[in-house]
C-alpha cells in the first residue's frame, strides 16, 4: 500500500505580466496573484474549535487557556479530562476517559448533533448509520500533557481484520489520528488496521467536516510547555507577515524499488514548491544535509530517511523562519515528543519549527502523508494547516500525529494584498515577496534578462541581501561571473543571516579561484575558517589554503596549512599534495 502520487502537477496558469524596462518592477506587483487558484482568509474561526487538555497536568491547562485566548475560542469549548500523564494510554483509557466523555460533551453542549446518516449514493445493500448530521466545530486542538500514543491491545479482535495483510493487523495508533475519527465513533468503525480516509486528496476544504466523518485534529506539544504554548504565537506572526524563506528537500537518490514511491513523492513535492515560486533546494545524496551545509532561512523542510535528527538540522541553532513547516519521513519520527535529540518531531520543535507531523508507531510507507498534496493544499489552495494536514493523509485511525495550530493559514491572503501590507509597514520581509515573484516568472519561462532588469530597477534590491544574492545568481546564469561575484560581495554587506553569509562566502571562495583572484580567494578561506570553525570542512579548507599560499609565494603559511591538514585527516591517511591553481 503506497501513497498515491499524482502523475502530473496541477496545470500552470498563464504567464505573469511582464513590465517594460522603464520601472517595470512596479507593474509586476499586481501579477502576484496570477499563480494561485485560491487565496482566502477565514477570520474568527475560533468558534469552530474545541480545545482538549489533561486536567491532571497543570501545564496542559495553561497551554489550552493561552491558545483559547489567542484564537478567541469560547470558554465552553475548552474541555479538560483527567488522563494518564505519560506518552501512552491504553485502548480502554482512550475509550472510557477521552473518547466517550468527549462525545457526550460535544452533544450536550450543542457542538454537534447526532442522527441517521444516509447510505452513500450507489452503495447497494447499505443501510443508514448513526453519525454526525450537524456540527458547529471542525477542529480539535489537543494540548501538551495529553498522551500521544495508544498502546496495542492484544485482547482486541475484529473478524474483518483477517482480510488485512498480517503487518496491518494492529490496533496501536496515534491519539490524534484516532480522534480524527471521532465523528465515525458515533456509529462505530474498525479499530484494527488503517481506516481509509474518505477525504484524502480533497480540493474543497469545506468537505473536511465532522458531517463527512473527519475531525481536524492537531496538537500543541513538544519537549517543553513553553514550546507548545508558543506555537500559536508563531503561527499568528506568520499569518500577519507571511511564511517566507527557502524550501529544502532532502531526498535519497537511488533507492530500492519498494521505496521509489516515497522518493518520487518528495521529488514531485520539490517541483511543486519550485513552480509555486518558493526558493527551492533539492538534494539527492543519500546522506542527510551535512553539518557543513549552509541551511539558511528555512521556511519549509521535507526529507527522509534518518532515524534521528542529524546533519545540518542537528545544530543547536537552525534558521527556521516564523511559521516554518518541517517534516522528516521516518517510521518513528513522532515516537517521543519530549526528546530534543531523538527521532525528529520533538527536536524540530525544539529548534523552532511551527508546524510538523510524523508517525508514533510504524505506519509503512503507504500510511504516511503525501507531501505533494500537502504543499498543493497549504500553499496553492490556501488551506489551513489542519485542513491540509488531513487532506494529505491516506488513512485514519493509524499512526500520524499532527503538531501545530490547525487554524494556521499563512497563505490565506492574496499575495498582492500581503505584498502591499508589507510595503506599507516598511517590512524587510517584502524582499521575499519580490523574490517569489521573480521565481514564479522564471518557472513560467520568463527570460532571465527580464528578471535581471526587474531586480536591478527594484529599490528593495539595494537594501536586501536576499535579492542581491538572487541578482548575483541570475548574472551567473547569464555568463557574467565577475558581476555575480560583485553582487555576492555586496550581499555580504547587507546583514545576511549567519547561514546565508556562509553560503555567500563559499560561493565567493570558489568564484575567486576560478577568476584567478588568488588573494581574495585566500582571504575568503581564512574568513571561513575563523568564523565557522565548527561547520567548515577543515581538510578541504586547509588543502585550498595550502595551495593558495604557494600560489601567493607564502611558503611558511603553506607549510603551516599542510601540517594542519595532516592533523585534521584520520590517522594513517596520506594527504594529497596541494595542487597548483
């Protein structure tokens, strides 16, 4: 059972309008909306939310109250239940202390109405069943302190499970995924194995509703209560200012046949991000992004398949932008939400991610979220995080937990309206809006020369490290290496982020050598060693510095770097001779 991967990306809209060479950058701004099928903002959705906390954990209520205040959830829709205080609960505890009391509360408080649900059209022999016929709520927010795993129950037997493959005859599950089936619990549904999501891939967000069998569940959680509490604050900040930054996809390259659907899914998600104008980096090496990789200004990260957080993402400080989404596909990515260094979901939240998801037990590849659908719904269609997260789940009553504010909708406003708002406030984030416009045009075949003119004439470029670096990249594509280097040098003076600065220095070190600017190359490598000692690959730097010192007739320094190279290499390794440049 593999996830459904679309055969093709959604059809592109027509080309964006292009400006003339005279102040053409101004006329491109209204065209920002052209690449999007739907952009909307749903104000006042707090009344569609129930907030669930564990009354046995004081911090759980604190997180719940904070969320309710920020999202204006009515007090009558904040519900506490006395539950276990660890990571797991039994099937019996879930049923008796959470599911059934919650069903009663929703009915008694008039938050939904239960009745006879007609059989689906065309289902011969089916009879009406009991279900939710009307509902005032769509979302459930589960707060820090509520267990996230339901333990397997060896005494639970369902005859129909015999038709499942042996590895799927299991009844352990994520609490969130089971709660997503709460509307189905009114009439009963099988607990053994995954339950096919009837709304998988839906393009109409309004269909994601309890009357159609799905409650949109997400949790505010993480290694500590303050991390859980801050998730809604970061979501609201990104709703105001937009979710910006770069999109990183960490694929694996050549994989065995059974894993190819996962690799294909991630690559298609990367292509969709590129077509939507996100600055996209696709890595196809089997290893994770290494520690030395300049992972800068991360708005979106999707990768697989390491057991624990590692490489560039394991650094204590990762440049996650406000509102950032990160997802690493691994069987136990969310098994331990309290850990800061084991698995993925907990460590990602510790490092600043706003929204994420992952399995708490083995889901198998076919039971994992489809990231192509997620990006399409979240970015292109303007779905809320809760809507997009459950539209991309092929199955329910299974293993995925969803973490973050489900109301979070950073792409709810039209891009042109957000751009105008950022401009009116003088926000430096408007540079990212210009960058996205440039990328959208390039993705639709606009000549590079036109986008060079756009950036040259745009006043924001002169104050933005982000746009100046992009202009250098475009000069490079035009075969203008000196102009590219000049722009990258200028970007260094425009307050780049630490990791953007690292990338610029690496670009310049390589470019200076190709341009035979030996002294500039030498000083750039020295700067890299001085300022990024824990990140730069020292053997590479020492080797380059030794060769450059010889070129510059600095024999003492060349000898020093050769000695440092010998020390940096593993014992027994003979360092290659420094090559002449």
